[in-house]
């Protein structure tokens, strides 16, 4: 409690949107957030009722589905920006993780996956490039993955690394995004532990799903059974 009070003194909380003192989102701005209920199939990009890849889109190395926490709007964008580009505050990571967790536990299909997979699930963050990791000092996807790992009780492992520098996906169309991340990942440690396991990839934002799809393909070629994607927000 003393440490928490000290952190509040050293790093006072202000609403990321209106700058009102008190918390990362004031009640008024918080009310403008909404859970994302419009799932898409990451293979074809068309709506998917339950977030699962369409039967006709399924393939041996294709991703099995995706789930996102909140709609990507002005409020969530500012939360993510502060998380990624401002001085990192641990309390903000708890705030974002809690929001994502609340969305996921209310998702019937996601809970079905957890119950059927039992102890075979591993949370895996999408890795940053070495240059970005050095510059930022942390991987925001790893922080979210570890937070979900604690809440759901499944392990979190860094199974992937970026072996090729990629440019920013911002401003690229779907084809360009796919080409940009092609061959960007490879499996590292714990490969023997993931054979026939089910992986939940974690990142902060989902746009077209190209990054998730490429990571899924690498993992499935390495022996993973199923792969799903989870992101804090989905850009629509």
C-alpha cells in the first residue's frame, strides 16, 4: 500500500483523454470505451460470428481464430500510445490487462477454448525487433501476455523472435502488410514443450491480422496444434 501511494505521488494519474486528475480514464471518458463484439476471420478479413476462422478458410498452418478486447477509437488509441510511447507505468499495464481480461471472460467462444484445451494452453507475445526493444526497453505485448497468464493460470513463454527487421505496418494495405512480415519470425526456446500444444498469441493492436497470421504459420510448422490471436484493441 505504501509503495502504491508513493508511486501515485511520483507518477500522478491523469485521464489520457481529458487530462482530469484521478485515473488513466475518468468515468466520463471510460464510458466511451466499448468491448469489441464484431469479430473477423483473419484469413479472409470478413465478419466471423464467434471469432473463429471460417471453415472454408481453414488450413494446416493457418490461424484458428482471434479475439479482441475493445474497439479501437480515440480513447483506446490514446491508452495504447501512452503504454507504448510514454514513460512506462506498471499501473497502466494492470489497467489494460484488466480491461482485456474482462472482455475475454465475457466471450463464450473464448471460454469454450479454455475449457476444452485444459492444461495445453500457452500465452505467447508477438516479439519486437531487437532495435525497438532496446529503444523502448520493454515489449508491450509481453507485458499483456504475462498479465493474462497470471489471471488465467496458463504459462507465458517467449517462443518467437524477429529474425528480420520490418518497417511499420502503419499505412500499408493488406497485401503490403503480409509481404512486410513474411519470414520475420522463427521459434526459439521451449520448442519441445509446444508440440501439440495450443498457443494464444498476444499483441496490443490487431488490424488486418498479417502479423498474427505469419506468427501462427511459423508455430504450426513447428508442431503447435492450434493458434488463436488476442489483442487489446482491433482497428476497424
